C-alpha cells in the first residue's frame, strides 16, 4: 500500500486502524479463487499460504468470501478502495455512522476505530454474514451494532447519522439514505459498476450532491441481476473474424476519465482492457446479454474489430467517445452527482460550467448482424 501510494495523506487514521485491525482477522476460513472456468474454494485449514495470498493480494485485489449460484456475492474489498472510501467519508471521532453491507465486518471495525465505541450501526441483508461479522467484531473487541435488514431502507431507528457509507454498488442512491443523514452530513457510495461518489446533504435536506471520488469495481445489491459474463455472452453469440476497423486505438480505453464518461453514456456496456508483455493492446466490450466486440491494436497502427451479437458495440463506443471529446474531455474528478427525492443525475463541471449527462439511446438491433 505504501509503495503504491495508496494510504490517504489526509486521513492518516486509516493506516493506523488497519494496523490495529488486520484484514486476516476478518476473513472467513474459506475464500474463493477463479481458475479461469469456475470459482474454487480455498480453505485456510487445507492451504493456509494460498488462503493468505488471496486475503493479502496486491492493493487492487479484492478477496471473494462468498459465492452463490456460481457468482461472487460478498468480498473483502481491495485495500486501496477501502482506504479511498474511508478517506472520502471525512470521518471524525464521535460521528454517528451508518454502514450498508456489513460483509465480513472489517470495514465496520475500521469505522468504529475512528468514530468510537457504539457509534457505528451496520446493516447486512444476509443473516449468515451478519452472524459471522458479529462474531469477528466481538473477538476483536470492537463495539458495532450489526442488524439484519435491507440496506436500501437504511436503519431509521438509529438515525439521524453524520455519515453513511455503502459497501455495495447501487444504480440509484436510495432516498432513505439522504433522509437519514443530517443536513451537512456525508454519504459515500459506489455507483453502478465503476466508481464511488461522496454526496453532502443540503441544509434543507431536500437534496444531496457531490463529486466522483475514484474508480473501483463493486458488487451490486443482493438480488440484482448481474447479467452474463463475457465468456457467456461469447458462447451465446459466436462471432466471426475481424471484419472492421476501429477509428481509435484500443489502448485509449484504459483512460479512467473516458471509462467513467462511457459508463454514464453507455450504462449497460462493460469494458476491459489488457496490454503489456509485448502484446498488442486489446479492449473487450460486452452488454452482459447478447453482444460483444474485441478491439485489437495491430503493429501497422490499425485497430481491428471482431464482434458477435445483434449490436455493434464498437460503433456505440465511437459515439460515446465522440461525445466525451466534444464535451472537452472532462476528467474523472470533473464528474459529480445530484440526488433529489424525485431523480438522480450525473453532471460534469469544468471552469464553472456545469453540463448534465444523459445515456446515449440504445440503437435498434441490426438485422442479420454477425
């Protein structure tokens, strides 16, 4: 974490809290590893070194702690994102805190280390996870109230709160979280599949607004359909050979600011990139349903496109990319969110000029497209 520059300079308490409450003390006896085809259970009692290597990956690695129906449903979030979100919360001693998504209990413990005994309320929808978290928190001597419930409803019995933090992704910040946060209080939550925001509740309580704080991949709320993974989409919609040229380099899709803009403009399109080791940069696009595309940078400077399914995701990507450039290429940290009782929207602000962003309308499927 130190070598990667991941400890927040403005919140030195985070590093101290992690030192006192180490990650492995909140990891279950079984964690999960992806072998390329399925999730494999790794038990501490059978393979302690491998278990430890999963619990303590690099700063950008989460440790999957629960798998249901073949998909991850809970994890120890990657340390860099945990530290970044705690920094974004601007937490002080004595603050009353509501956490949504207890998971293993590690994040709640870190919150309590800063806020103090009895100041943190955590809500977990899974009774088994809640019970395990209570046990680990008690073993660590940390006083946190853990309740079983739907995080979207918050926990009004213990409000109002000075700070609210979610450990799972939401498409729309629940209005209940705003209502249960005092005016001037702060809400930190992952938005969608990419990034987290920090919102401050207005003095009249009628809205909450704030800026994007960083990128990160988060699990969605329990019960949300995650769609298909890339390999499943490709199995459903086999493609043909490279059939087109992409007007830009696939390597450009590694730009964090562009990725966030595309997340707003093309909310169902998922992007992953790879490069290095002398290999050409590659970008994979898919809609978690029926269409995919692979963009590959070639030695001659061209970028070729392979695709499958009814949508031409590379062309949609071009449209979104054009819109970002015409808007002045706003950076990740130029974006923000406003939430009212009636709606939520994303905006960017550059040189004092605010621009509201709306998704690009999904094109109609192309008949006979490969």
